[in-house]
């Protein structure tokens, strides 16, 4: 998808209670009607940011570009589901992250399958020496208990805290990248992350003490 130079989003007020500008609203209407040029005007200003996010996940520029292309096609198909309750850039970034994570899972499965096939044929028996990594019953129990406690604690957090924890911990993004995605000051992200972790620890502790 090539960039279009004759379109530019202006910095104008949001439309009513929605998190989109009047310019974005107009482009969205055209894109939903099938205007691919309007869609490119919407997404191309976010291209570099999307590449940075997906490359952080995939560790490879070429894979990141493929993931972004997949995400943009997916976004075009899902335009009707975007109602302006979040910023368009945030909505688009989440789709790109999902595309990158899916690509990462597929890549991992392929590597695991290739390793299994190689081992089954006996060609790698002298090269690979599997190490026993299974948890003993006590470790497995503690691991499950910890996961259950964490899940209960997370349910008590508000969406703002869950969002920043998900980007920082689950997707391993830096504080700067998280701030860029959420379009928040870096200090706000750091403060929100600190409060999220503090609240989570308190929630888990309260559950344990019951």
C-alpha cells in the first residue's frame, strides 16, 4: 500500500463525545463506502508507528511490514466496527499488534513442527539432547495457584490499568512505545503503570488473606 501525498489530516476538534476528528469522520465515511484512497489517507500517517510496534514483537523488519499489511487489510474489512469510542490510531494499533502476535504464533508452531519432524527421522538425534523441564507436582500446583490468584486480581483492575499492563507486560513494549500507542505523556504512562502494579499486588494480597 503506497502513501498518498495529496491528503493530510488536520488537527481539529473531536466530533461530539467521540475520539475522532471531523476530518477523520469524513474519511471514514468515504472509506466505508469503498474509497481506498480515503482509507490510505486515514492509515498512512500511522504507518511508521505501526511498523515500530510490530517490529518490537516480531524482531524483524520484513515480518513487521507483512504484519502491518495484513493488519491494514483487516482494518479495512472491519471499518464498520469502529465507532469512534477510542482514537483511530489506538484501534488500528491493536489490530496491528494482533496481526503480529498471530504471525509470531504461526512461526513458533512451524519451528516446533520442524523440530519434531527432524527428531522423528533420527537425523538430529546426535545433535539434540532433550532436557527434562516438566514441573514436579508441587511446582505445578503452585504455578496454577499463582496464575489463578493473578487472574482474580486482574479482574478487579479498571480498563485503564489493564490496558497499560497488557502493553507493557504481555506485549513487552517499552514505556515510550506504550505512551505512543495510548497517545499519553510518558510520565502519565509510568504513573499509571506504577498504580496498576500496586493495586494488583493489593488485590492479590487481599484474596490470599481471606
